[in-house]
C-alpha cells in the first residue's frame, strides 16, 4: 500500500509519454513494413479504481466496527489490493495469450507487469481498448521487477 501511490504516480506521468512515442513509432514503421515489431515493451495493468475504492471502504468499515486494528487493517488492505492486481493481471494474461499479435516474454503478476513483444499497432491497441494502463520502455520492466515484494 505504501509503494502503490508513488508507483501509480510514476506510471501516470510516464505512461502518456511512452504511449505517444510508441504511437509515433507506429506511424514511422507503418511506412517501412507493416509487420515489423516495436521490440520489448513493458505493459502495466491495474485494477479499476472503483474496485480499489470498494476494498478501501470495506476495510475502513471493518476498522470502524472494531473488527480490525490499524495494523491489521493495513495488512488486510495490502492483501486484498494484491489479490485484485493479480486477478486483473491474470485476465490480461489470458487475453494476451489468445491474441496472436501479442507475445508475453516475461511477467510479474503480483505487480501487473508484463514484458511484451508486439507490433506498435498491437501495443497501441492495448491502450485504446483499455486492457493495459501504461506502456513503458522495455528497460522499465527490470527496474519495476526489482521493486517486487
């Protein structure tokens, strides 16, 4: 829970610029060869904000009712958020494995991280359809993976 806001802020700031750069590469590569790949890209999936808010409300209610103390509430919040991230990541993994245009080279499900090899068009498509929340350079995968609990 403590690392989540800073990671989220980082992803929001870098995700837009990464998406723009991938989109720009897509346009340049389309002229050369429509089937070429953009290389390894880090994809980040996150659960919907409404589901995260529901977890927070539920745990807060349990805290207020005296069912949990502060320390237990924090641990419970982290556990439920981690489970939700893993569920969201597993859903994306299933979708990506069924998509011939996306190849998962590596993943860290508990963080919602995927290292993808795909065409720029397929990568931008994941942003458009909302299946990923951010696309980052491939090197970011190892940096974020090192932060895994």
